[in-house]
C-alpha cells in the first residue's frame, strides 16, 4: 500500500471546498485509486478530485541533497583553549550519501588548527571528529543534521555521541546508516 498527497487545483472555480479541504493524504494501491478515494470522500465533490487534482506519491528522500551536517566542538581551541569550532557540509549532487558527506566532514575537520586525526569508519558509520592525539576528548560535541530549508536538526538522525571524557580520547558521533530512511516533508497541509 502506498501513500499519496492528492491536491486540488485551487485556480479552478465552481468546485466547493467541503470542510475547506483542498488536499488529502490517501493510502491506495495506485495514483488512480488515490484520486478515486479522494473523490468518494465528500458527496457531490467527486469530479473536482477526479478531474482537477494532482497526485504525488509520498516517499522517503532519495539522497541527502540539500541536507546540512554540522559538527561543533564547544571548546578546546584558541589561546585559552575555550573557543569553539564548527564545520558544516551541505549535501549536493556529488556528495549526497552519508559516506561522501562524512569524507567531506573529515577534510573540513582536519583543516582546523588543532585537529589532525579526524577519520571516518564507513562500516560503523562512526565519524571521529578528533582523535586521541588531538587531545580534545574532554570537550563537548554538538552534531546537527538539518533538512533542506529546515531550521533545526532532526535529533533522531544523530547517533551516539562520545564526548566529555578525558583529553586523550576520541570525540565521535555515529552518523545515519547507509540504508537510513531519509525524512521528506512533502507539503504542509491544513487540518479540517
């Protein structure tokens, strides 16, 4: 069973909006069945849904294009060792898998003055933000994974963070698995 967003053409006049509904989320076997289910919902409103609607399948995201992966080390830099540093990578057409984005994060982290041992384990999807020789293991780590056009991180995508221990320890975070379901907000809708 598939999920669809069925949206009416709001530029067409003469069709009533029963309960103000101009869109419906429908589970159906096909796009045609989704339109038919929407048409059957309200008496006398069917042709608007059958003839003047668009059906879009609701699916997970296909890749990490446009997603921002941000890693912030909240201290350990600067003269007093109390300054933070942040790196970020935005997924694009050439870097849109977790492994590709992690590789770009490793490059950005190792470019920071004070980090030379960032690494990534593609088997466990563990990003080592700073290695033991970097002596930053006692610092706090914040990791954000922000969707395209989003304003906040999706916390459930960020795996286990290892931080705040002793200086001679790794700072690590587990990134999403290669087969992770990528959230996809298709469209905001009004509840009726």
